[in-house]
C-alpha cells in the first residue's frame, strides 16, 4: 500500500511545542487541555498575519523541539519495510530543511516528502491509498471522494464521522487500521 502520513499531531506532538512558543510570544499560559481548535492561533485571538509573523519567528524551534508520539517511530519503521511511505505535511516550504533533519534525527524512514496544503490533490496524483492525519478538514475532504483516512484522535477532530474515516487514538491502533485496510484492499484486488 502507499501510505500518506502527516507530521504535526500525527507522528509528533506539535501542540506542546506550539503552546510553548506561542505562550512565550503572547504572555499567556495555555496548556494542551485548553486546545479544542485545529487552528491553535485562534485560541490566542490572533489574526492570520499575526500568527504568520510569530510562526515564522519560532517555527524552526517549534518543529525541531517537537517530540514523537509514543510508538510512532517504531511502527513507522515497521510500515516502511512493507509499504511505500510518503510524508505529506502542510508545513510551509520555509521549514523543509528542519523537517528533514528532524526525521533523520528520529530515524523515521520514508520514500517521499511533500509540503503542501492540498493533501487531497497530492494523494490523488501520487496514488496514495490511505492518509493518516489529524486535520478534521482533510478527513472530510477525503471522505467526500470516498478515499480512506485514518484520523489520529485529537480534541478538535472528534466530531468527524464518516464510513471512510477510520479512527486511531495511538500508533498501535494506526497499525491495526492499516492492516484492516490492507486486507480490504487485497479482497477488492482479488475480485
């Protein structure tokens, strides 16, 4: 299978790193328990331009200092041996180098990396079979075209439900969903 995998809040805990630097910039002290919006900057009352300025200033440190989620590295290493893995992240191109260095540091192997906000288009062009992501809007876009998504549980995506959305609250569950989808795909291909 060709598996597309998001980075932030899917492979790694981006929330904690963002909060650390956004709190520093704002003087607030928000915690992960306060997060209920995919667009974290809105919790600070910032407009997109203000967010962009702060993100551009701290983005390298945010991305470098994010920690992998439990079992993400180990399971991705296993999946890499059996499947094609494409990292598909909406990070700006400005952070491509730090992203690649972070992946090297944590020994996360992949076949391809793409930085794009249009994940659906990238997955269609690259013939990705399933995307693993936390973004509720991505899950909804994929579901509309009957493309499966493994939605990594986050407080801001719990209301998303669809037959093409497969949930996982940890990487062991991600692996089980991959195995399930692979067996389903094999059945379809045998017909």
